[in-house]
C-alpha cells in the first residue's frame, strides 16, 4: 500500500516541470533557428510546461473525489501527461494552421472519454473480489 501524495511534493514537481518547460521554450524561441531538431525540442518543452501546469488542478480534483491511495499516483501522472500531450498536440496543429475549435473539442472529448473508461476499469480492479 502506497502512502498518500504530499501536496508540497506535487507542487514542487509541477513547478520544476513548468519552469523547465517555459525556460526551454523561451531559449528555443529566442536563440535557435527553427530546424527539424530544435522543433522536436520545442514540442518536448511545451509538453513539460503543460504537464507542470496541469498537475496541481488534477491533484486537487483527485483529492476532491477521494481517490483510492494506491490509484492516486498513477492516475495523477496519467492525467497530467494526457493534458500535456493534448496541449502539445494543439500547438503542433496550430503551427501547421490545421487547428479549429471543433477539432480541438473533438480531441478533448475523445481524451475525456478514454480517461473515463480507464477510471471505470481502475475502480473495478481496485475493489476486492465480491462473491456473486
């Protein structure tokens, strides 16, 4: 059985990710010519920034819903990473001028549905075996 997540640890990890991501994006935008290699670093740093930005709200949301302690850490990591991937994907689409509001909402709805189904599966697996 794992210990509950410490709010200070979550906030410090989120701050480190956010600062690293924004500093990396700033350096790349200001000092690097946009070729193929730095472009992938740009998306990586955008991902880090969005993960750091999304971690505290998801932590508070999971605390509000009183998530089972064994499921709290992987769920927080998955949700934060999903938000980061969503943000980086939207940035990628907007750079190619392919992003529209209906497309962004459709992608968000798909990710929310996948997360809901994963939560249902996790909650079912976390319950002890009950006799039929």
